[in-house]
C-alpha cells in the first residue's frame, strides 16, 4: 500500500537531496530496502532489542548484520571500532553502504562509522524508535559520547535515504513512545499549530502506533524544513532547542534518570511559564502545553528548584559568552530566541 507520499529533503548549500519513505509493514519496507541497496555490498547495524522484539532482521543473512548492545553506553569508541572491523572483515569497499536499523543510538553511531570508513561511505537510516523517526534520523548529525560529555565527537553525514515504518512502533515500550511524543509536541509548538492540534486530538495515556504514525510524517516534515534552512546549525536549527536548555539541565541534575522526552517536556513547560512571566506568550498557550502533556500522561512534575536549574544551564555547552539563549514560545506554532 503506497498510501503515504514520501518527503524530500533539499539541502541547497551542498546540493544534496534525499527522500524519506513511509511504509506500514515490514514486508513493504523489506522490498523497498532491497531495491535501494541493489547489487551493493552492505552491512546492517542494529541492537539486541530490535533483533529480539521485531522480526525485521530475519530475512537478512547473519553475515550482513552486526548487533550491538542497546542503550546510550553503546555510543562510544569501542563500538565504532567494532563496526569498522566488521566492515573490513566483510571487505566492504567504497561502493558499499551501511544500514542503521535502530533508535537514535544506532543511527548516530552507524552514521558516524559510515562517515569515516575509507573516508566516507553512504548510510541508510531506518529509525525504529519514535524519537529516532521524528528527530535523530533527520539532519545528518552523527556522533558518539566520551568522558567529557554527550555527542561531543561526530560529523555531519547526510543519509542517502530514510525509511519510516509503522510496524516498528508496535514493539516499542510505552516510555519510548512518550519520549518521541515529547519531540513531536515540540515540533508542533515551534512550527505548526495544525500538528499541535492533531496531537491534542490523539492525546490519551496509551496512544497506539496506528494513531501516531500518520502524524510522524508531519513531524518529520517540520524537522526537515528547519534542517533545510540551516544545515550546519548556525541559526534556524536553534529553534529545535525548545525545551532543551531547561531539559538538558534537568537531565544533568538527575544524572540522566529521566527519559530525554520527559526532560524535554518539563523543559518546554518551564520555557512556556518563563515566556508568560515575561509577556512573550499568553496563559492559554501555557495551558494548552501543560494539558497536552497531562493528557498523554507524561509526568511533568519536577522537584528541582529554579536556582538549581539556572545554575546548571549556566554551565551548559550551549551558553555563548556567558549568556543563556532560550527558545521561548510566542504562541502555538511560533517561537523566538531570547537571550538572558
Ligand atoms: N543525530 C541527531 O540529530 C539526534 C537527535 C536527537 C537525539 N539523538 C540521539 O538519539 C539517542 C536517543 O535515541 P532513542 O531514544 O531512539 O534511544 P535508543 O536508540 O537507545 O532507543 C531507545 C530504546 O528503544 C529500543 N528500541 C528501539 N527500537 C525499538 C523497537 N522497534 N522495538 C522495541 N525496542 C526498540 C532500544 O533498544 C532502546 O532500548 C541519543 O543518543 C541522542 O543523543 C540524535
Ligand atoms: Zn531532543
């Protein structure tokens, strides 16, 4: 069934464009992926959860698959070396392609390995978490963590194609669904009142893949448009930090015990409250933002003091010349950057 049209991302600076294709079933995705790979050699990189909880990898030969442990701890040098070693063992040349099939962790590390293997080979991104679909797979940022912090080592390496498939969402734990919803709601607030309203309509404590997936396309479109305006993160991409300056401080103070999406949700509410206090948005905007998180039963209560959070933000890497740049909502669908 080709019911959902693909999206095209155009990056004018480097004259690159690529497609995001949508499918409902693994069967359909499988056909399209095999067509896209064609006669090229390839290596699929995935994680143990995707391997265990979905059937997608079953039709591929084991020698073409590398399965890594799940979780953020995988986004480190030793696993980059594992991917590169496997590429050498399988004698991949520069015409080969890497295929990332996983959440943001697998997408980021596989994209990074692809960008440095023999000075760079193509990567296909197949995001399997909601967060990776609507956020991490788009925009070409790749990378790993190190002892000095998260995502500090990396490259820009645009994928040759992105595939979003509904069937992956069926095995995704509810907490991961909610993490992705945090970013989707963010996209609505920064770029599209319609997207926000559509999300309000499906908001309930246990949203199904069937209801969410049609909105994934709109969310990916909003992120794509921001990336198109600002491929290398000089200006417009800043908007995507809505909820993230507060959110990152919360993650640090809680030693990453919150899921990223929940931290972003709390951060977004804080940004809205700050905007209200400074006459940047009205009360209705704050109410709608709080309500949507409540309706999805995303717990936005936070026991940290304002003082603690501001202190942590001052130490954040995104602070320029000692000033904090906050992205604040003006209304649903529009944000502005505010320097404190
Ligand atoms: N490159 C970017 O622009 C960008 C943007 C946002 C986030 N990120 C990065 O993405 C990462 C977070 O992504 P994430 O939330 O997807 O984390 P993740 O990759 O750890 O996936 C979350 C969990 O879901 C599991 N999982 C994934 N797909 C599944 C499926 N279909 N069924 C069952 N389980 C499944 C994973 O094994 C993992 O346990 C972070 O490292 C972050 O830095 C990158
Ligand atoms: Zn985020």
